[in-house]
C-alpha cells in the first residue's frame, strides 16, 4: 500500500499497488527488491551497556539486544526490551556501551535542540492499515459508502476481509444495548468467507484438529484425548 497525505480532506490515504502482473489466468509476482523507508534500525545486535543487561533465571546474562526499530515510537511507550523506561528521553539516557557516544552527543545538546530531537522521535507514529482510507477497488476514488457483498461498510479502507474470494458480509445497521443506532461489522458469512468448510480446514468437532488429520473427527480431542 502506498500512503500519502491528501491536503484536501487533510488525511493520510492509501492506494493499492500491484506487486504482480496478470498473465492470462495467472498473477505472476514481480519479485523485485524494494526499499522500506523510515524503519530506523540496523536490525543488528549491540551491547548498549549494563543498564540494559538482563539476568536470566539460569544466572546467565543477556548483554546484546537488537536495535528496536524506531518507527511507531511515538505510540509505543514504555521503552527498552523490558519496558523500564517510561519516556523516550529516559531510554536514550540509558544508552551506554557501543552507544555511549550517541548518548553523550544527546546530553550535550541544548534543551531546545533536545526538544526538537524528541519532537521528531515522537512524530514517528504508525497508522493502522485497516482503518486508513484507501482506494481498494482501483476506481480512483475513496468512497464514503463502500459496498461489500451488498452492505454499506462506510469509508473505503484496507480491510483484508473485503478482499477475500468470498468477501465478508457485515451485519450492518443495528442497535446496541443502549438503543443507539450503530453499524455492526460482525460478519454474517464467516464460514464461507474464511473458508472454514474447505477440505483442509473443515473441523467438524471444533477441537482445532481439521477432519483430515483428526483420527476421531466427531469426538473432541486428538484421538479422543488418549494422546
Ligand atoms: C542519538 C542516537 C540514538 C537514539 C535517539 C536512540 C534511540 C533509541 C530508542 C528511543 C530506543 C527504544 C526503542 C523502543 O523501546 O521501542 C532505543 C533502543 C535501542 N538502541 Fe538506540 N538510539 C540511538 C543510538 C543507538 C546506537 C548508536 C546503538 C548501537 C550501537 C543503539 C542501540 C539500541 C539498541 C540495541 C536498543 C534496544 C534496547 C532494548 O531492546 O532494550 N542505539 N534507541
Ligand atoms: Ca474506490
Ligand atoms: Ca477436529
């Protein structure tokens, strides 16, 4: 999904981008490389000092942690693998070891410069793709009343259930326990849309073992709970 800011409705909007080409009846994946922007991690392990060390129950000590991607930082407090830092300033000041110079550079900034740095880090917020307005049927518009399986689902957005082979059909307008009018997004065709009756998913006794591998497909429990 390509996401950009649209000045007119003043919101982030998405657009589906195909990573495959249609050839006859088949979709052929392009398999080309792509760049992920804004991850802010080297995805490597570093010793960032004692303040991050963790003693395990067997007495061994974990000294290296994988650099946590900073995207989403603004809404993912508390920080550090242990969540021991309640704010971003705290977790930066916890850095030592291989990151000592970075911490020193940070603490040497003026108050105002530090504020700018934190403002930037706090601006790294991830959005929920399934709530993002998005043109998923490719007609070039984002509909306010997107119809799926004959039901008005409201704002057109990237909800995977709309893209199923058998799209999810929502319950639609109803009343909640307070008598208020609401739209229920509960699916009324869960079995068909999720393919729960497909040969390899069908689970007649509902014990989590599909019939095809369940020695007793009509008694709950694998081999009736014997083993
Ligand atoms: C000014 C530069 C830096 C800033 C602003 C910064 C910021 C941060 C923040 C905000 C976190 C917490 C992320 C979270 O919990 O979601 C973090 C974690 C981490 N950072 Fe940095 N960092 C800096 C430099 C470095 C450097 C130079 C290294 C390594 C050489 C490093 C290694 C790590 C590691 C390994 C973690 C994960 C710690 C854990 O999971 O407990 N950082 N950093
Ligand atoms: Ca559309
Ligand atoms: Ca079963």
